[in-house]
């Protein structure tokens, strides 16, 4: 029997105006899931799969029917699907678990896959100690403010959330690779391997760049790109991680 593989993908930002055709991006992601499920042991979705997601007690956001149905199908077929919160889809309840069978992660996750040890996270906030970021993160994770937000009708909150997301990206929210000595996630990983020298792979999303960087004798930092410009993903075959772009 062929070795089953582990797939990693992040930052689809479904629903974003950054997509030339949001529906076609969703269809393409479904085709990628069809490809991956043929030999996948597990699929790790490392955050910001949606440009905005907020679960009310009895209501979930409109749209994403195709990809949610496909994720449920993949999960029902026996493939583990792991979903990490990002900074655009942090307000998760139990909908994706109950309806789609996904395993949710609200914090970085350390796991052994095959003979390799992985540190998996979306990446927002790791290595970034700026006061502005810490303030926004505290704001978005504040339970009282989340309840207040939930009390406002979605007709008002949903357009506001999408406007915030798009303006952030248009005003320089995504930068190109800053270099090994300035990239927050690389600096974080270098610091972390001092504490945890047995980590083989740090795999992150968030930065929208493609990066496969060795930072030690056996350790690499993988940043997964996105599904706005690159349609990229990584695959672990039991021995090594390869960063790829989806071509049909």
C-alpha cells in the first residue's frame, strides 16, 4: 500500500474581494480537496480559510456551500481534517465540528507525523510583540466584546467586517518576504528550537509568502503562501515536506 500523505494549506480567504472570481476559487479549492483525499491521511487547514467567519448561536455566515460540503465529504470518507483559527476566522463555535466533522485548533499544535515532529500554527502574533498588534488581538479575543458584537444584527456587522478586512489588505497588510533576520515567524521558530530542538518542521500560514527555509541541521520553516496569488500547499510524504502550487 502506498504511503499516505499529510497535506497543509492556508489563507484561502474565501469571500474576499481580492479574488478575481471568488466562486471559481471555491470550486478550485474543492478540486484540490478531491485530489488530496485520494491519498491523504490528514489535511491541516492552517487558518484564514474564510476572509470573515462569525458563528452566532443559531446562524452561520451565508455562502461557502461548495467547500463546506466538500470538507464534510472528505471528513466522512475517513480523512482527518484539522482546522486552525486564523486572524480572519477566529470566532468559531461548534458548527464546523458538528456539520463538517473537522477537528478545531485554537492554539499552536505540536504533533508527530511519521518520524518527524511538527509545530503547526496560523502564525498571527508569533514573534510580533508590537503594541498595536497585541491591542487588536486582545480586542478580537475579548469575550465580552464578542458577545456585544453578536448582539448586533448581521446586516450591519458582516459588511463592516468585510470592509475592514479588505481595507487592511489594500493598505499594505501583506508584505513580501522581509528576510531571515526580520521575518517574525522565522525569528520565532529560531527562538523556539532552542527550547524544543527536536522540532523538524515549523509550518505556518498568515504571511501569504512561499518559504521553505532551513534554520538548523534538521529543522525547516515552511510558510504556505495563499490561495489568492499562489494556490499553494505543502505535502508531507513521510520523509520530507514539499511546497507546491496546485496545477490541474
